[in-house]
C-alpha cells in the first residue's frame, strides 16, 4: 500500500505535490519521491518522512508544470532510496511512473523482460515491470512509424500491461513533451481519484491521487474515480482523452475502508467515515445477539482508525465512549512499520492509557483489525496494567487468515494469528476476557450499503481466500510466501 499523486497544471506543481504527499503520508512512511518535468526530468527521493526528505533547496530544483509524487510502504524488498518511486526510463521519449499496488507475476515478467530484451530490473521495485512493458510497447509502435494517433498508441501500450500483468496497480505516469497518462487495473483493486480545477487562464488543471484529502486545500473539486480498466491521457496543451480498455468485476480492496484510508476520504463513491460507523453498528448488533446481558462500563477505540466504529457501537449499546488510550501523534502507524520488533516497541511509545478512564472498569476495546496479534496483546496488557477489571476486545474486521498479494503487508500465513489459531486460542493469547470479530457479510454490507459505487463485491481475499487476480492456488501461494521470506532474509 502506497500513496501516489500526479498533477498537470498551468503552473509549477512541485509545492502542490509536496502538500499532497503530506496528506498521503499515512499510506507510506518508508520513503518518498517527486519527479517533475520541464523538457527533462527533475528528481528528488529519500528515505523517511516527506518533511525530512524535501527542503527549500531541492524543492527549488523541481521545475515544471507536470509531476508525480509517491510515498512508499514496502510489502517486500528493502528500505532504501534506490527502491523509492517514481522511477523513469529514457526510451522512448522519457517516461516517469509511480504506482500503488502489488504484482502477483512480477518474478515471471522480470525474467521474461531480461531474456527477451536484456532489461535488468530491480526485483524489489514492481513498478519497473509495468514501466518496461508500457515503454517497450510504445517504442515498438514508434519504431514501426505507426500512423495511429498518440492516444491510440497509449491505449495499445496500456492494454499490453492489462493483458500481461496480474495483480493490483493504480498507475500515474508522464511522458516528456507529451503529457500525463493514468490507468487503473481492470478490477480497480487499489483506489485512484481525480480532481479538476479551473486555472486563471480558463484552462483546466488535473490532479490524480490515492485519496482526495488534499483536493479541497488545493482548490480542486472531486470529479470522479478512475474507473477499473480505464486509461486517461492529458496532453501538455490540456487535451483530455479517456477510454475503458478492459473491464472486469469491480472489486476494490475492503481493507482500505477498514484501516488504510483517512476517515475523510470518499473512495469509489463510498464514504470511509460512514462505512466505519456502519461497522460499529453491526458490531453492536452482533454483541447484543451473543452477549445480551454483558454491558461494559466504557468503550474505547484503539486509536485512531477504529474511533468511528467505537463511537457508533457505544451509541448503539448506550455505553459511554471514551478515548481511554492517548495516541502520540508523532509516532507512525505501527501496522506499516518494517518488522515485528519495530511494531512491538513502538506500540508502547504510541499509546498511553488514561488511568482515570480505565481503573476499576469493565473496558471494551474496539480495534479496526487483528492481523499478527502482537499489537492487540500489548493493548490488552496496557489496559489491564492500568487497573481494568475486565477487558473485552472487538475487531471491526473479520479474522485475517490469508496473505494479501495486492498491496497490503499481510505477507505469509505463518505471521497471521487467525491462520494458525481459533478465535478462542486468539482470545487466550491476547489475554482478553471476551473476543469477537465482525462477520464478513456485515463488513461487506457496511461498505457497500450506500453510494452509487457499482461495486459488485469488494476484494476480501485476506479474509476469505478468494483471490480475484493472478490465479493464486495453494502452490502459487506457497511460492509467493517463500519468495517474500527470502527477500526479508537477505535485507
């Protein structure tokens, strides 16, 4: 899971891309980069937070009215500047590209690109596969003196990606002296939104981003989401063209609504905030059905992703809602930190129980999900250490028992507590008095009940094992897990 943004404007874009990355920082804390274009590419990338990578000097060098930015959250590979996006190639024209997602058949395509074209690719940068497939087809069309107009050449090149690449990818690219190209995989697994504003000269500026949080601040209006299988081309002179090349069942990632996206985001015409409120209401009904005579003294969220669900559940149960865990805003999101040691260490720095709210009370904790179980165990221990009489834990998400191969760091079954333990075994491990998980049908209903979204059913492969892209069977899953373990071992 990463954050990606692209802007094509009548004015220099570097500062607005920087602002956009600040708004997308929650989607990736490992590295960030910006590439702009003014007849040549201008690049700055680095490791760490956006605010620590860019300064006045390097920002002044990022010239041009078109650019791409990226915040990296690695699901594989290393943690260094060389793996940061955007990346670019000089042939043909000069093409820069960044994406959000994961490829299932990266290894096979990397080998093929080397054997057929002698292309050496960094195995930890999946966007290189897409870039070279796209660029290779575009170069082939150019070398044939193809008389087809440039947008049709773009469509053929993107279609090459659609036909060959398996997995999830929302891509923003730019071509020197041509313009910006944007496309989203045919299932629309990863989000990508579009905003428009009118410049002083009457022409339109366009922004594309993983989430629309920055649009209002920059004066853009949300126009629509990039459709699954859609390609958009905006030329340097502002000519806008789009086409849906390949449409499959629309299945955006459900975990975006559970955890990753900001609550103020609207993705594919679904309000993240409203969907989380509905998750809380569903949990309240589930609790009443299972434990009608058990009422906690307070309900507290494991901040901050579960705040909305916790407040809704408290309201439905008639229980006082309390922010009994103070979150240090200067500690990053523990789920996307690299490695278990970092996660376990940071959780105590990140959360501080408020003793007055917890002591001598029956406490219900609402968490957005339980993935590895370590964070939940630490939170329950904290609350007990501060004097809770009993601790109930409720997950707004069903048990996660399958790896994600589409961009979320849920890498192997051996790391997923629900893949190896029953609900009762999980309860004992985390030392909660009671534990319940959201039902999958209720979660899906919470996301899809409202909005003109055309979502057939969100992707919930990490919960039900129904992988929608990449022909993932047990053997292939094992191979992908082994590959991920190998990549970690050599870091």
